[in-house]
């Protein structure tokens, strides 16, 4: 898993969303985004996972 931090996470509430980009027979690739309550993009991440 890789996380790229774009700016400090100031605020009281955060929203994380995640999506499966590809789900194959052996590997799944995901993407995550983190925003604060003002909608400012704080971080994003990608993950590659073995499935099965």
C-alpha cells in the first residue's frame, strides 16, 4: 500500500472514499482519497492486494 500526503490534515471531520480499480483472479488494485470537512484533498493512496 502506498499513501501520498498532500497537506497536513487540519480539521475535525474527514471523509475517506475508496474504489476498486481492478479486481482480477489473483490481484486487486484499489484507490483511496481523503478529504477534510471543507473538501480539501488531504491524501490519496493506492493498494495492490492478493485475492483468492
